[in-house]
């Protein structure tokens, strides 16, 4: 029974992994479906709109991916933070924390499997959801270029690594899962607000979150993401270091 | 095995540990006795590396993976089975440790495949001990391991600790002095963060509290007590209903002089004999 297996069991036995994969795959299948049939759905609801007419342009292929990204980076992000907090709050059960801490020389040995397994599960769920959305977009709306989708997925994964690192840092400087979720979500919500200022926004990790939608839509080219990707990489590393310092400092 | 020098811990204004110089001999079962809030958990937390001392030094003659710690109320992730908890401890400390053997020792063989979320408090405590000993530790730090258990659970855990004698050095904290007296050979008395005494249990029992005699009488005790207080070898006399407790400077005086002194005081003696020396009395004498 290794610390790596402990984390895999945490994902499976607590059903957090199931929640994660269900949410991302569900959005992967529902996103393109919604984009394709939104007009039809509105027509069906016509009698209930009290005479108002809503006209939407015909759906194009990148709308399918945009729907997936919109859902994945909102509801999906909340689920991601909750799942990550459940794993990364080392001392959520203080007695279990003490049990583990007193059996390793460095707390890094506890933190590393949690970071890797948590990010691995989140990344896999996000990728499977994106692939499902890509497939269904092809089936319902038309094909998207692999040269846009695959870098978009990679940039989305980089953003999720940043989310996991943020949650890890929050977990070591607050007490309990709930406070970790609150602090992590709050700090993630601040990003788009600050990013509304375009000059700042193009440097922030949050701009990577929509790359999977924006690249196929030709809103930006890949070069646009070099700066935020570099900032995200550095910030993620710093946040993991902050988490490690916090975990070392904590007294039980 | 453990030596601390001028160890202090402060929480804001509160001094939880004050200049503690702990000496735990190798191979001993050391009982750290003290009231709730005396600083026992803080001291064990510092020794375990879970808390930082404000000042002072700690020296432990064992590598961290050979030091096992058991919290007063162990809790584990409820979705793990008992065997998985011990297997995790084994993997982190001593991969050659006998998982099923220690579970058997802890009386958990039948429950080992059940998830610990359904374990009783006593079972969790015994699981904690099993997880602690699977790594064949050289030093065991046990924080109030039996204090919150029912009598049967307490008995089981104390027996388990008693069986560890000779295999590891054990530091065992408790506010239940009977447990300390039963299990430990060396004692430290912690009071308001200060170590009031440490040494062999016998030394504490004899040294801290002078010898006393229990006398049961028929009739009023106070006139007899008055007569006894006049003798120079009597240090004090406590009276109860038809009962006296006589403190003496030495047992020899009591044996030689007390029968005569009682007869001279016209006491109707039902019985008399030396009071059993208890850690509780020694503790009260030290911390009064």
C-alpha cells in the first residue's frame, strides 16, 4: 500500500473520480448537442416566449467546442477544485495527517502523489471530455482541425495544472476542505476580473482556459498563448513551492 | 533514547512547556503523568515533530522512520480497511513488517478487511497501536492511548502496551495515574508545563509521599488523633469517620511505636496497616 495507491483509492472509493469524469464527459457530449440543436430548442419553446423572437446564427463547428469549454471552465472548474481540495488538504483529518507526517522524512513525499494523481485524474477527465466534444462536433456540426484542438487541450491542461497548484497552496495555508475550496475559487475568480483589462489579461493563466474554444474559432493564433503559458508555468511552480512551505510550517 | 534541554513552548501568552529536561532511558516504559492541560500532548507533539518548540533542544536516538506516534484518538480515512491502514504504515516505515501478525496481536484479524469508518473507538485505538508497531519502532510515543476508552477497551490497549516492554522504548502519557502505575517503570510528572519529577516509579512513590498508616477504629477518631499528634515521629494525622491516616517519619517508628501509642490513647482498634503507596498520592503531593 503506497502513497500513490492511497490517492488512487481516494479517487475511486470516495467517488470523487466518478464525479470528475461524469461532469467532463457529460459536458463533452452535451456541449456540441446544445450548439447544434439550440435553435430547435428555442423553436419548441416558442409558445412560452410570449411573442418574443430569438434568432441565433446557424451553428458552426467551433460552437460545439465553445459550449464544452464554457461548461468545463465553470461548473467543471468548481468540481475540479472540490476534488483537488479533498485530496490536497493533507490535514483535513488531523489525526490522519499526523499518522502520515510522522512516518515520512519530508512532507514533499506526501504532497507529490497527491499533486500528480489529482492532476492526472483532472487532466484525463478534461481531455476525455474534450475528445468527446471534438467527436460529437464532427458528427453534428463538422470537423475541427487537429492543429487547433490538440494545442487547445494542452493549454487547457496547463491552466488546470495552475488550478491544482492554487488549490494545493490554499489547502496548506487554510484549515479544512471547505475553506480550501472557498479560498481557491475566490483566487481563481479574481483572475477574469483582473483579466478584463486587456493589457493584463493577455498575460494571465485564465486566458488559457478558453484556448480550446478560441483556437478553432481563429480568435487567436498559437503565438498569442506563449506569454500566458510561460506565466502559468512559473506561477504553478511558485504555488507548489508555497504549498510545500505551508505544509512544512503547519503544526498539528 | 530521548533527551530534551530547556524545552519551552509558548502559545501566545500561555507557556505550555517551561524549561523541560526530559530523559527517557533506552528500553524503558516511561509514563508521562499530568492533569489535562499539563502540556503532555504538546510535549509529545514536539518529540514527534508535529509541533515546533519555542526554545530548547530535542535529541532522539532513533531515525524518524523508527519512531512511531499514536494520537489520543486515532482517526483514519474511513474508506480504508484496517489492513490497508497497517499496510500503509508498514510501507512507509519497514516493508518487512508483519501486517497480519500485528493485526492479530491487536485482536483485529476478523475486522481487518472491514472499512475503518465502521470501527468502534476501541478498535481504532488498537488499529493505531497495530499501525505503530508494524514498523518495529525503536521508540513509541503514545498520547493518552487508553484514556477515552471503556474499561474493556482500556484493558486491551494497556495489555498491548505491556507486551511492548523489551521490544521498544515507550513514552506513554496519561492523566489516569493508575494506568501509568500499572504499565510504566519510569515516571515523569508534568504540571503546568513543568516537569516536577522524573525517575523510577518506586523512587517517586517512596520519595514524594512519606509513609502513612491506615487505622480503623470503633468510636470517635478525633481524641485519638489528638493523642497521636503529640508524638515526634508523627508528621500528620488525617481523620475520617472511625478512621485515621497517620503520617510517620519512617515505617520503623510506626511498626515499633504506633500500637503502643494507640493503646495509650484508649483507641478501640479494628485494624491497622501501612497505606498502599499510589502514584495518585505521590502525584498530589508533588503538584499540591
